[in-house]
């Protein structure tokens, strides 16, 4: 079938004033990023903190103004939509955050918070909204009694389930989950990930799952994109990415994850140094300052997105034709 969402050459730069106040510099948060998401599929977006994952997630819903690129949803470029159509699209493209606290009003009973998102989109009568809120609370494992409770009466994992309910009540097609389990205990993480997976099956949802944790992404994603300094340096099916990582950065990330199967062979790639500043990213390949395979050309020439097979891509000169 066709992708539900196509991201093409997404770019997000933040202007910053230099100390002289005259010349403008840019934080290059997202650079030339392209990927597709299919119905019912999870696209995992991984990378270290500060690599631009969250900015990418927000930009593709136009929650922050894009610098360049296209995001095609239902044959329309989200970036070109008028305010009213954008509002309609936003209903179908929801976001879940790391800390559901920020989206839940502490003074409101959680049932009201869920109904509120329906009211904002002018969906249903007051009575209808309440029954929809109750239905969705049940879907994430609560009952009528929880409807009348306040956010502080719930644990972190429970609040995340309420956050999920709050976006689900709008019947979205795609949800961008930005580090949804990172603040939770490991045992609770699995519960939330499994809940997201079963809801996906039941409701045919698509997810963009943003995380710095490869083992979580491996558990939920069908495809994975690896980000480094604003660049999507590699993308592949989860299976291929973990069994045969191509980009030196992906290799280093994967070699740091404990082996599930101790007999499988794996290259040990250790990278040195810190991530450079996105305000002044390295020339050529952004990874060249830390890459053990870097050669002369890597310092000057930006690698193109090499297509390997099966929509697998890698931005690295080692795979140039
Ligand atoms: Fe390393 Fe060069 Fe490939 Fe960049 S392009 S990842 S520096 S080998
Ligand atoms: Mg983030």
C-alpha cells in the first residue's frame, strides 16, 4: 500500500544571535530527513539525547515551524495547509510525551481532561463526550471510578496510560510517541509498550516511536531510523538494523547493547569524544570527528543517502557506488 505519512527532506534550523548581535548563526537541529510510515506500522527513531529526534517529531506535525521540506499526509502537504485544515489533521496525528504531567491539568479530574480534547475539536454532546471518555479509559485498563480522580492520585505509569487515552479518544491514525516510557521503571516500561502494541493492532494505528533506548525500540518498531546530529544516518527494518548494522554510528550504538544471543558475532566499535555542537556541526560527514573509519573525503563531502535495498538507506561514503 501507500505510506500514511511521507517525510521528505525535512529541515529545521533555529536562528541564534551571536554575541555581536549582528550575524545570525543557526542550530541545525534537523537536516535533510526523509522517511515513510505505513499504516499499522511503527517507525522507531533512535539517537542520543540532543540529536534532534524530538524536534523532528514536533516539526513534522508543524508544532514548530519547519525550515524546509514536505510532510505528506493523505496526499496533502501538512506544511501548506491552512489553519482550519491543519486543525483537522492534528486530530488524526497525535503526540504522546515523556511526561504526561504536562498535558494533564492537575486541578481537573482526569475524565474531564480527556473530554476536553474532544470539546476542543467540537466532537459530540457533553453526554457523548463523557461516554467516549469512559470507553477510552476502559481501553487503557481503568474503570468508571478512575474518571473522577485527579492526576496526583495516579502513578507515573498510570498517568502515561491516561495520556495515551487522551490522545486515543480523538481516534487518531498516527501517534508520535516522544520517549513515552523513558521516565518509567523498567517493569512499567514493558507494560506501556505492550499496551501501545495491542492498541496498535486493535485500532490499526501507526506510530513514530522516539527513544534513546535501542532495546525498547527493538521491541516495538518495525523499522528504525538512526539519528546523529540532526541527520538520519541509517534506516532499515528492525531485523536488518540489529542483525547487520551498516553505518559506523549504528554499529557503535548496537555494540553497546547487551547481547541477547551471546553466540552471535558482533563487531565492537568504540567511538570517542563528545557529540559536536549542532551550532557548528562538522563539515562533510557530521560523524567524521568520531568515526573510526573516516577517510579524507569524509571531512569535506556530505555523504548522500545511499539506497541499499528494500528501502534500506545509509548516509556514509563507505557505501557510495
Ligand atoms: Fe565514517 Fe566517513 Fe562513513 Fe561518515 S562517511 S560514517 S566519517 S566512513
Ligand atoms: Mg527529546
